[in-house]
C-alpha cells in the first residue's frame, strides 16, 4: 500500500512539474540552430514559435543563437552550445528557490544609474527591421557603427531594464572587438551578471572573475557576490565559501552583507557541516530580523 501511494505521489509531482513548464517555445533564431524535440536523436532545423518540451535538446552552430521562452523567463542560448530543456528547467527551479536573488539583482542594476546616456531614448537607434517572412529581429549593426561607447550605453540601458538577452550580444561584441577601453572590467561585470541571470553560469564566471580585478570599483561588491553565488550554483562549494567569506570580511556593513552570510550557511549545509551552517543562520536570526532572509534562516535552522 505504501509503495502504491509513493508511486502515485511521484506521478502527481511529475505531472505538476510538466504543467508548470508547459509553455516552452522558440522566440528568436539566428544562424545555424538544430532541435531534437523529443530527445530521441531526430534533429531538425529550429524555427520561430516551435513548441518544445522537457525532453527537447538544442544545438547551436558557430554562428547560431536562439531565444527560448519558458513561462515568464526568456533564455538566450549562445553560439556552439548544446543545451537540454530539462536541465534549463532545473536551473530555473533552483534559482527561483532563492527568491531574494531579485533583491541582489536590484543592486547590480543600480550601479552607474544617473549618468548621461542611460535613458530609454538610447534604445531608439536599435530597433529591428523585418526580415524574411514575418520574423521581427532586434539587433545592433556593429559593422556600421563607429561609436563603441554609444553601443555600451545602449547595452547598459538594456541591462538596467533587466533585458539581459538584449544586453548580452552587445557587451559580447564590444569585448570581442577589444573596444572596451577604460570600461574593460565594468563591461565584464555587466556581461557576467547578464549571463548569470540568463542561467549561463560557466560563461558568467569568466567575466565576473575578470571584473574583480578592480577592487576600488563601485560594482566590486555586487560582482563578488554574484561570483560567489555562481560558484554555489555550479556546486563549487570551496570557491563559493572563499568568495562569501571575502565579502563578509571586506563589507562589514551594507545591505548585501546578510545575503553573503546566509549563503555561507547554505554552502556548509550542502557539504554536510550542519553545525558550521547553523552559526551563519543564527547570525541572520540575531542581527538581521528586519530582512527578507529572517524567515528563511529560521526555516534552515529547523531543517538542520
């Protein structure tokens, strides 16, 4: 009887998980992109509005890019990539479990605001045009542009609006063309955070690590926190702990410190050191009662 009940519960949660991500389709395509819809080795060309499922696998060529809509999330898949929808769903679910990540992103978006060139009018020059059929593409024509700094401001405007899939190709193009100038580490920060929010953690890590070179920069703190959280998602717990400790040592105050403290607890819990984890969750309980982390810390203490 217990076995039957267990099977029924498992089937129920499987069905629910599929329902939660039932609306999955391709919203943008550029270059060579292939899709194995049912994960059975049958590949076909990707097309706009193609419906996918949790078994689907996506492969992009050296010139390929693809945008996938999964419920309210837009994910940009870059060149030379092999990605499973099931793995992507897992990443989205893992990220959503840490609901306060939106608060951390808010601080990242606020870096540099108030400077000239960060208004919505900066987007006027990058509207797309109709191509074959009814496909509408948004792009920046870098070959004709002679203003790398203007492109940079456009990308920052997208970033501040949370339009990471629009910001990523512009920042990437600037870096690939070696037109970063004095903004080298700052662009690495913006690109790293954009890739992080696009679930491309391994790529994000390269740029976030580069952005940490300038410890005096106003974005150093958010960069270090994103760098450490990225290592956590990649299960590089030693590196994550090292980063969170560095943050708490260097930033003894400020609104972001509780998040680093909480994540230290999460890291130690995940590597099987509950007593070490407990001390960090208790610190949240005692020192940060008025934060959104307070109830989460209490729940974590109960689970140890």
